[in-house]
């Protein structure tokens, strides 16, 4: 797909529902008793993989084409049924890691698998704690990756052990997997992290009726709660909004209002970094939405300065680092991104892929073991961009192309369907 320099950008936009919250709404609604109604559900490929998996597990889910409302007919903690085939999570790391915790507490064997990318992503980070809980889970190829075989020697109801797990990484997927396994444990399950990761699981499970306690970076859950169906209004995804925040800041004479965006403090690092760089960003209509704070975000074009991004803020913006790297290229001075080694095990090695593609465009950028160093101020030029089928890479370079001289070609640009199927049309709607 080809892109040209464009601008200015003007208007209002509503980004799709939050990907993380949409996944969890389907999972927790399936484990609750009664009907869960989810509005503003994200119809991206990853979230549809979660729906497909739970349908295979015997859950009735109404998801009509053209509607952003999903109805989940939950059957309770022990209502899942043995699937007739391998559970295919597609490209969704959230699906495979979170559902592993749930399925290790079931009384039937199954196999979890996904596409070629998923089969390369590290699963040892959830296999290890699940085994400490007594789970029967192995990597079929003995490489700590999918396919995963669960409960293969199980002869009855699986009872897991409650543990206190010290996670070596701040990862919402790891934390959530363990907490979900804790629903089926014989006592309290606790996870401690080096810094607090996304807390959507804790907030939503509490809304459904789970008993959860948070002290600093330690989260605990009690087993066998009575979860009951409820209504969930999914806020707009701040990770999707990040591309329009960047576009509004970078393209001269732009002003964009992004409506109803989730600003959960475990996710809003992009806002803090942008403001640290000198961005003109205003939050309007701030309110609470079932425990998830939301706001309209007004963005105006700004002169940005380089900054250092590291430490505890990294888990709050890990998915936004590719677009932050684009911002840094147009900022005055140097930007240093560190403590972000997690980028190496996303849909692609995002450190290497960003550095390789930005270098093609003429940026002064170098990779480090845990991030990158970017010297801003070099004019970017169009180039052929390898997205590596990574939606966040494709969207980031679509924004970079708005300011680059010449033509930018993004290979496999359609991979944005993973999280934001209407991204390109929404972007075009803002171009005057």
C-alpha cells in the first residue's frame, strides 16, 4: 500500500473499542453465570479469535455483523466443555496466554495453537508459574512455545495450588494468566511484579464479583467466586488513539479531537511522554466508566523536544513505543528509550524492525539491548517499509508517511485488521 505526504489533519474521530478490555469481556463473561452484554466491542482479528475459542468451548456468543454489541451467554466457572478440535488463537498473544490460565483448571484435555507468529512467541513465562500451581501443561515441541498440550494426563477435576509468584517481568498477560488460574486454586493466589502492569483484569473481574486485593505491585485473588453476567461498555483503545495523537502533534496546523478514549493510569504513559516532549494535549469530559476512566483527547500540532523514556513508565506504553519512535524522529534533540526489551517478543522484534525501517527513511537511529536512541531533526523520505505483519509497525509508518518526502510503501499494510480494521479510512477522513 502506498502513502504520500498529507496534511493538515482536522476533525473528530472515535477509535475502536479497547483491545485488552474486549478480550477480557468475552473471557470473563463466559465464566460468569447469565448474560454479559458488551458494547463498543473491537471487531479486530485478535478479539474475534477469542470469541471463536470460547464458542469451541461451548459458550453461546451472539456477534452479529455490523454491530459493535456482543452478547455472551455465560455458564459459570465450570461450564466450559471439551472442544472437538485444536483451539486456534490465530495471531493473538493475549488469547493464548490468558486462556491458558483458565483451561488449566478444567477437567478435559486439549491443544492450544496459533499461527506461525504465535508459534515463535515465548510461552515459558506462563508455563513456569502454571506448573508451580500444579497445572498439566507442556510445550509440544519442547521449546516453550505453542502448540501447548493441557491436561493430557488429567483423569478428573483439576485442582490447582494457590501460590505467591514473583514475576520477573511486568506483564499484564502473565499476571492475568496466573490470576485466572487462581480462580480454580485451593487457596489465595498472589502475583508480585517489578512494576505495575495493566490492571484491566483486576478491575473487570472485581466488577463481575471476584475477590481481588491490590497492595502496591502485588495482586491477590481468592478462588471459586460467584461471577455474574453484567453490562460492559468498552472505552476507545488508547493504543489505537496513539497514532492520531502523533499525527495531530506532527502534521503542521492540525487539530484532532479523539472521543471517548480509555485513560486508565496503567495505560496512559503515551500522554505523559507526549506532554514531557512539549505536546499540546488537553483532556476533556473526563469520567468514570465502570472502573475505567475515559476522556476526549484534544491534540494540536506542536514543537516537540527529545526526552528519555525508561523505568516504571515502560509497561504503561509498551505498545506505543513504535509510534513514540516516530515522534522522536521529528523532535528536537535526542530521545532515549530503554528498559523496553519486551519489544523483542511482540508480534515482531519491534526494536530491530523500527530501527531497520527508520534507517531506510533517513532517520538517525540505533538499536540498544533494551530500546533505541534517536537523534531527531533529520527529514524523513519515503521508503519501502517491511511491516513484518505487525499491525503497530504498519500504523506507525502510515503516520510517518504523512510528513515524509516522496512515496512510502508499506508491505502487508492490511495487518492493521488485527486491532484496527478501519484505520486507513479513519485517517483519510481527517485529511482536508
